[in-house]
């Protein structure tokens, strides 16, 4: 299908990133303009963006079009660094007060044990408690596709990125799941979306068991195109799963892993074509290299309109609210100054009054 043929429904991308390494006001402005083109040409209503204070800049510059995720220190020794959070209560309230809409993407990819701080370790205790009690939604990446643990099966692009977990002291995929399951057991009211379908698309029965056991857990569809590939191999069974669990699945792209406007749009198109059409199709040639080119086609799910509505927007709004929160501009500028992010402070100042 063409973009113009897709259903006329509100679509919120729950999982996108602001380009990394932006270092000047000009780049900030130009990246913002690219994302606005993605919204326009990709027929999105809104984007939830991970990008720290650049996300707040987008919220102020383009009112209503962006939700932004606040950062919590990454679960690695070098991520927490010299400024560990001691008072989660205060830290999290400040993020929301300045204008963030939720937390994350918080990324817990596999790392060597000497570097990892498990998400269920004591350090994060106050964090999960606070998210649950205050109702702050968390977008959280746990584990990776199973083939990354197998030297024979890992895709070349993943190997090049250093995402192979077969040499060295890495936790198993099951260990990473056990950590998250403990968090979910202890926080049954936590609002959480697990990224990339929680990397369980290769095992429908496991996914079914997981959603039945943890009633508060939700899954996003951010590519990881292996999820579309896996689901296509048992298309009819998965289609029933999507209809049954229509309240638990969210549309997301992982834009920002892609680099150019065309690559961003290819991610939006792939997922929408997968959810809406009944076509057999392949990764477009123009798509970014992280989207594996498989020999067998994806097979579209052709989901009913009311299910699409939930996956595209309804579930997101239940978790993050019907509209983005307001930004406290003075506070945001002060925070950027404090963090040495001069050009973002400057951009925000340019947007006052
Ligand atoms: Zn991501």
C-alpha cells in the first residue's frame, strides 16, 4: 500500500530518538525540521521522543506534536558515573515538572557483568517504586534478539555494532527476563512498555504466557524487523494474538536509529503496511542497514480498524495522557545551563515570549 492508502486514523509513534551527537543550534533546528517532515509525510499525529532536553525544545517549538521522555542514568557502571541518583523521588518529580511526559527509553541491553547494574538491583529500587506510585510511564528496552547470543546466527550489522554476546561474561537472555519479571511482580500497577516486542516474537506461546502473567506489561513494535519476520512465519496465529491483546500493543518505529528522512519514512511505512495490508513484501532497498533483508517476505496482518486505533493511539494515550505536558521554560533553560547544553538553552531562550 501507499502512504495515502493507509487508514485515516491518529498515529502516535511511541518510540523515536533525537539524533545523537547534535552539537550546534543549526543542527538542532534542522533535525527538528526533519522530524516535522516525518510527521507530515509519514502521516503521524505525534511522536514520543527520547532525546533529553532536545525533546523539550521540540515540545516548545512545535506545540502538541511531541511527547518527550526523561532520562534516568543507564544501567551500566559508566552510565551512572559520578552522579548517581540518591533521591529518586525528587529526581523524577523534577523531570515531570520541567515538562517530560514519562521515562525512557531506558535501555538495558546485555553487557558484560562487570559493567552491568541490573534493573532490579538496589540502586533502582526507589526508581520503580516512584514510577508505580506516581503513575509515570516507562519505555524500557530489555535484552535483544536471541540470535545475538549465537555466533553462527547473528546478523552481520549487529556483529559490527558489537552486539554479539557469545564471547565474554554476558548474562543470558533468560537472566535479563528474570530481572524484569521480578520488577513486574513487585510493581503490579507500573505503567510500562517493553520495547521491540520484548524480543519474544520468535515464540508466540511465550508471549501469550507473559501477557497473561503480567497484566500491566505492554509491548511496542519498534523495529527490530525480526519481529515482523517472526510474526509473518505464523501470521494467522499472530493475527489472533494481536486482536486478543489489542490493548497491550503500541506502534513505535525506533526512528533515530535510522539517519535520513527516507530511512525514517521507510520504518513508518514498513510497520503500517504490516499492520494494515495483507500483502507479502520485503524491506525496501532505501531502508537503513539495521533492517535485515530476509529472503522470505513479511505477510501483512490486515487488522480491523478498531484494533488499529488502539495500537496507533489509544493505548499510548492511556499510558502517557491525552496530550503532551506543558514545558516549564524557565526551569528547562536553567537545567540546560546547569548541564552545559548551551545551544539548547539558547534555542529555548529564542522561543520565549
Ligand atoms: Zn530505541
